[in-house]
């Protein structure tokens, strides 16, 4: 399948590599490809500049947001939450309509210090904002509750005995994303939370994730939902 | 130990019974004990009126918030989050100062429909509000991420293989609460998230908890944190 991924950071790279290896044709999208290729410094997290990564992955092409969107039968929003709506506008509604958009971004706001807070929360979510702004795209919120490595290689943590969530308005879109999570990434446990408004749950989990990261000193973790007998 | 619990709902009752059985002397506090005893209808969740429960638990005494606070060497805030600050003001600063307050409440706001949103979130939390309003009490946020039964009987779910969190400014207070969670309730896994500002994490988990409750159809669940090897 042709897959377009918006973003060129560690999340986009990790998922892009994993999906390309699984047999898909991946194209990454960015605002200004020439500028992205010209960066010579590591990013804020110490990851190598894009050009160094691309030299190792020549089969994954870089284009504009619009080119990645036009290429993809299925799309992935791996931009930073603060820039997601702008990236999708640049992708162009005509390139989005009718397609599934896996929204894996978090609306993190570091302007008020660390750890980040959320720029949208409680009575709205980034997933809902995207769905409202682009009613023709089928938004499925997922994977935002784990770091890039766990997204793409869930079996590396507790042999995959932990959970990821789905929120979205279309059952068929969620079924296709569930299949991709299972077949291409190896996710064993996927919980459908309901419509896109339920994205508030996994997005508002981020503040706990950030503190757990601090307490554990390691971002390679996730949560497993364990249930007892009903009363 | 003498323990004062603020609240008379299912959370206060379940914890009160569990702590009394563990050998503590528990007193519950309410705004108006006569009114609480006079209620003849089940509460909004279908639990029997307080008088019916108390007839089965005559050793657990009911008093005002101030009486429960004066009684307790350790205090538990099991009121509804929207009424917590008012309850603590009624308890009286002099009855709180120097004591540990386990804050297990959630700032749920049902006024905007179901599921509830949070009345405070993101850049503040109920735990912090309480600590700011009562600087002499040692607030330890905990247990708010599970329902009453799981709080008091964690081994009933997956034999206790799941996590609860601590947030608070005083290491010694957190150590005492950790001991109580382990010895009196049977918690196996307790993660210290840090100071009271980290209460934003477990409080903002509630929107996910509420959707999981919907998806699972059963409130007797919790999350287990599973970690892989660091990169």
C-alpha cells in the first residue's frame, strides 16, 4: 500500500522505516523539503539530521505535505501537535478526502515549562480538531500513548502484553488501522474506545505518561489494562 | 491508628470498612451528620442510604468533617472533588495541620454532559489546590485512578499485578502512605511520581479511565506499567 507520513522527526522516521520494511511504499511529507534536507544539526532530541537518516533509507522519499498526501492511500499524522492543522492544510483537503488519517500526534505545549502541558484538553482534543477541520478525512486517533520505538516495535516491551487505543467515527477505518497495527507493527492488544471524542482520553493520558517517563527514566514502556470480574 | 475519612459515599464506605477491619479506628466525616443519617433513598449510583450501611457497620462512627479530622492521625479525602475544598475548610485548618491527607478525589464535572470532564486540569490539579489552600497538611495524591473496590482490594484484579501512584511534597508522608497501601490494602506496585504537581498526571488519566470503563463495561480494572530495556 502507498502510505504518506506527515513529519520528518523520530516518530515519522521510525514508522516510515517499519512500514517500508513491511512492504509498503512510504513517502514522508514536510513543509519545505529543501530546508529539511539542508539541516546539518541534530534535532532537539539529539537525533541525526534528516539527510543523514535519509542516506541510510534511500527508498523512503521525501516530499511536500501535499506530495506525501497525494501519494498515500493511508496517511499518518506524525507532526508535532502544535503544527498538525497547518501541515494538513498544506497537504490540501483534496488529497485527504476519503482517506484514513492515523493521528498519532499529541498537542504538547512546552511554552509553560517542562514537563509540557496540553494545548487542547478536557472538552476537546487534537483528534477532534482535525476531524472538524477536515470532515472528509477519516481520523483514527491511535499510538499517541507510546514513544516511537514502542509504536513500531511493541513486542520489544513485555512481549507485546500491553494496550493501544483507537478512537474514530468510522468502524471500517478503525478496522483497517487495527489490522495495520497488528500485521505491520505486531500489536497484540487494541482497545476501541469509541468515536473521535474519546481521543480526549488517550491525549489526556500524556501528562501521566510524561511523569512515568520521569519516574522510570526510560520512555520504552506502556500500560496494560488488567480487569477483574464484574461486581 | 485513628483515621478520619471525609465523605460518606461508596468510596468512603469501602475504604472505611477495609481500614477498620485492618485494625484502625475509623471515623467518617460529613457536612451534616443528622442529614446524612436521615437520607432514606439510595444514592445516585444505587448504593443503599448511609443509615442502612451504618447499621451493618456500627463500629465506624459518623461525625462532622471537623470531628473526623480531629479524630484522625491520618486523613483521607473521599469527598467528591467539586466539594473537597469546602469540606476541608469545614474540617478546620487546626485539625489538618501536620497530618497526612490522602487525597483520592477526582475533580469531575458532569455539568457539561457525560462522560464528565475535569473542573481543573492541565496547568493545575485538585491535589495542588488542596495543598495550596492548606499548606500545613501533607497532601499525598493516590488511589484516584481506580474505583473504590480496586482501591481497597487490589488483589482481586490480576492478583495485584498493576500499579497505583503517589504524588506529594514530603517523602516521609509518601513512605507512610505507601506502607498503608501495601499493608492494609495489599497493593504490590506503587510508583512515586514526584511532588504534588505530578498529581496532574493521575488526575488527567481519568478521561481515559472513563472511556475504558465504557469499553470494558466494568469498573474493576486498572493499568499495569510494563517497561522494556532502555535504548
